[in-house]
């Protein structure tokens, strides 16, 4: 069994790029789903707002999904670490 990656490294990756934290903890399909929905909802909110909105307002949907993916990646990395420690005693 491989040693799990440090949860703080996973957290940093998740902040830098949507889905990267999940890919680092070997849950690539989940990370790719998050990345897809960041792009999808970012595009949907971009298309449904007017040009006088701020950048954050125009991409709020994608940023929201990204914000949800960050603690999810950290929590999953932390659970892997705790599970391994419990198995090793």
C-alpha cells in the first residue's frame, strides 16, 4: 500500500486547479467531474449575465463548484491518511 499524499499538498493543488487535488489522491474520475462542472457552470453563468457584471459575477457558478471541490479533496486526503494510520496501528 502506498503512503497517501499529505493533505496540505492536496489542499494546495485543489486551490490552484480544479480537480487537481482529487487527481493527486488517485480519484481522477471525481476530479475530472469537478473540473467539467466548473467549466460548465462557469460558462452558463457567463452566458446568462450581462457584460456590466464583474469577473466573479460572470463566473460565479464555476467558482462555486470549485469552492466545493477544495474541502472535498482535502477531506478525502485526510480520510485516506487516517485510515492508513489506523490499519498500521
